[in-house]
C-alpha cells in the first residue's frame, strides 16, 4: 500500500512537471562549466565498456579462438577488478583529494582501453602469440576495471559534494547522461567504422580503431582535470581533522557499516539493478539481435531510441526526484521493471527481426525502464 501511495505521488508530480527555476538552471550550468572534464572522462569509461560488446565477434576470433563464452568471460574480467578499484581509489580520494583520484583513474582507463587496440594477434602456427595476446588483454581489462571503478566512485562523490542541495539529484543525473552518451558514442563509432571499412575489414584489423580513438576525448579530459578545484566539503573535513588523531581506515569502514547499513544495502541493490539493465539490456541484447538476424542498421535504430530516451529524460527525472525524493523514484522504477521486463523480453525473443516490435519493446520499453533504474542509483 505504501508503495502504491509513492507511485501515485510520483505520477502526480510528473504530471505537474514544469520548467526548472532560473536559479537551479544557473547552478546546473555552473556545475557543467567547472566540472565538464569529470563528465567527459565518464563518457570514455562507458564508451570502452560498450565498444567491447560491439566488437565481440572480432575479439572472439582473434583472442578467444572462436569461443563466444570466452569473449564474454573476458568482458567480465573488469567486474572482478571493480571492487578493488573502488576501494583503492576511494581511499586515495579520501586521503589525498578527489582530484588526485580522478586523474589516476582517467590515465588508467586510457592505458586499458587504447592498449587493447595495440595488442598483437596470432593465427595458424602462431598459437603462442594468441595465448600471449589473450593474457595481455585480460591484464588490460583488469586495469580498465580498476580505473573505471575508481572513476565512478570518485565522480559520484565529487558531484554530490559540489551540487547545491536544491539540485543534487539533477547533478547526480548527469552521470546517467554521460553513461548514455558513452554508449551512444560507441554505437556511432562502431557503425561508422563498419560503414567505412566494411564488415570483413573490421573483423580483420579495423576493430582496433574504436579502441584507439578513445585517446582523443581521454587526453582532453586529462588536460581539463588538471585544474579542477577540490570540493568545499572535502577541504572542510580535511581542515577539521587536521589536528585530530589519525583514525584507522578499517574503523571508519566499520563505523559506516554499523551506522548506515540499511542505506548501504539499498545503494548496493540499486547499483545491482543498474548493472543488470545496462549490460543485459543494452550490451548483450545487441549481440543477441545480431546473431538472430537483425540488420546492423536496424540494431542501430533501436539502440539509438533507447539511449536517446534515457539521455534526454535523465535531467527531468532528476528534477522530479529533487521534488518528491529519490526513494519514490527508485520504488516506482523497481516495481515497473519487475512487472514489465519479462513481457518486453518475450517480444524481443519472439520477434528479433521485426523492427517495429523490437523498437517498441527494446527502444521505448527497455529505454524507459533503463531510465528509471539507471538514472539515479549512485545517489
């Protein structure tokens, strides 16, 4: 009953949605002006995750000896590294500052991403080179996972600390915008490379190009991050603790777990939902549609519908969350996804080559669920 009340309340505020106040809009513009390099680096992070999925066929051939399962295990290596990366770079951010942590993370992501495009490939009679390349690929993806985890942890903290209280959900929703821009960029680049060089060339050698292109926005982000200021909250805490007795990190973690465990648990499950929707819906499903006969052009269309929907509506959803509370938005998204996810998937499963059916179920349907589940979980 309480959940239903929250849904009704959420829909009521959504129906009465109006333009942002001038002051809040000015706060958002100011945030973008100062911290744009953080958001650009986050685009690079999600670009790499998505581009691996788009190039899975070529990677399967060159590194995994034709194993479709192997190429997705390789994709999952980054997730093994993410918990460690979040802990290490999170600790660095707490100790030395948020700007130090985000600079380390962007450099690590560039090494991991561009390095994959430079790997040698083996072939008949050179199996040893294939094995070596696979080992290097796993190492680079582990580095990428370490860095990406630190990136999202630190950026979330940064934006939460520097956003004004009246627009904090909109500030955090910028992360969702950059996530979708990263996926859109990967889709556009992979589609363009295939259109220019052809599918055969992509499988043979042009698969390297999308990985190497990450150096351009990545270096712009590195340069931009050199001048970003520390958050006032971090500086205030640092000054307050300057003369205090050093507290062990483990005791701080224990105190946080004991005092805020419901919040931590809720946040963890929110991020679980984010991960499942992002990678099963918007990475793996593209591969599923390709293997079941949907043309590259149609896959591009349905993917664009889903991503554009999430990109355009993320900030308005953040505005609603600033009014009604993020809890109402998250509950509404969880219930809606629970009810509609399986019917949407049934449509895709039974009509994988029907553009209209997939556009409605995947583009509009999963795109809307993705918006509700992934726009605000890092708050």
